[in-house]
């Protein structure tokens, strides 16, 4: 009679363990999406091993064994995630390889606030210069439509009213101005895009 009880108890535990698998898979999928270093299958295994470890005690520990086991699996997966994150620190000054004098810091572009400011000033000058090279009608339409400095942003209808032309004329001037800016070699070089031909 004892053997029947163990077999029945084992099958109940197996069913409980299998019933927890979808919950573990959802959590593993979530962690795999949130952090690039997480391997989905590995996290499913970690969660299921934790469930197998706590399953024999689940019915004695709580009235909701499935929630208890899923929480145990989640805690173990979070512990592993935290261990992985602690190990993920890389020094920018460390050499890339054992025989290299280059470090990761040598390969990164200079993104200090001063260089960012210089780049922004350079781009601003290039845009102003390119806009000045447009014909007067295109320049006015582009300034109003895109809200360039000195002129507030306007819809095509508002720009047409301010400029005293039709909405269609504004749209044509803005379109032609946009194409002229996209084909301005100096502007494209500074901004870092290909010249539209």
C-alpha cells in the first residue's frame, strides 16, 4: 500500500512541476527580452531546477503550491540575473587583448560635452549657410514650415497666410527647398549623410 501512495504522490508532484513550466517560460522570455546576456533556455532550466528542488515541500509550506514554486523559480532567476550583471563590468582602460596596447577607450569616439557642443555649433552653421543659399521664396517657406530660428513653426496654411501666397505655393517651395537642402554638399558633409542626387 505504501508503494501506491508514493506513486500517487510522485505523479501529483510531477503534475505540479509540469503545471509551473508555462509560468517559468514566461519569466525566462521576459528576462531574455530585457537583457541581452540572458539565454532563454538556460533560464528555463534554472527555474525548473528550483521548482524540482522545492516541489516536495510545496504542499506542506503553503496552501497555493503553484504560486509558491513559481515565486521560488523567479527568485532563483533574479539571483542569476543579478550575478550576471555584477560580472558584466568591463574597464575602458583594460587592453583589448593580452598583446595589444589599445584599450576600449581608445576606440570610442570623443563624446565630451565640449565636442558635442562643437558638433552642434558646426551643424547649426551648416544648416544656416545652406538655408541662406536657397532662393528667397524657398528660404521663407522652409523657415516658416520647419520653424527655423527667428520664425515660429507654422502649418502650410499658416505659412501661406503669413507669406501672402497659396497653400500650394508654400508646399511646392518647401518641397523644392527640402530637395535643395538634401543636395547641398556642404550641409550633407557636416551632417554625415549622402548627397541626394
